[in-house]
C-alpha cells in the first residue's frame, strides 16, 4: 500500500524462487476470484485467464467509463 517501499523489492526481481512464489500467490488469488464470481454471479471463469478488475468506485471520468464500456462490449461478444 506504500508505493515508496517498492524499491525494496528490486533484489527479488531476478530471484527465480521468489518469482515462482509470487506467481503461485497470484494464481491462488485468481482461483479465489473465480470461485467468488461463480458463487455470486453463476459464471464459471478460468483462473488462467487474464482478469481486468476495477476495485474502486467508477467516477464520471471519461477514461474509466470508456474502459468499463469496452469490458462490457467484450463480455457480450464472448457470450454471443
């Protein structure tokens, strides 16, 4: 949550074990998200997919609105 601390991660960038562990954590979080989506929306998603998630409220900013409209368009295209 404190971006000024990100520099402390630099030593791990080339550490293969740390990168594998990071990717495993990331995958486990995607599995949790897929389970949540299935339970709350009845939609089954593959946790190996790429997710585009907006976690903040949508404000009336053109960029955010265009992004969510594009996501909705892609979703509808997939469903069709």
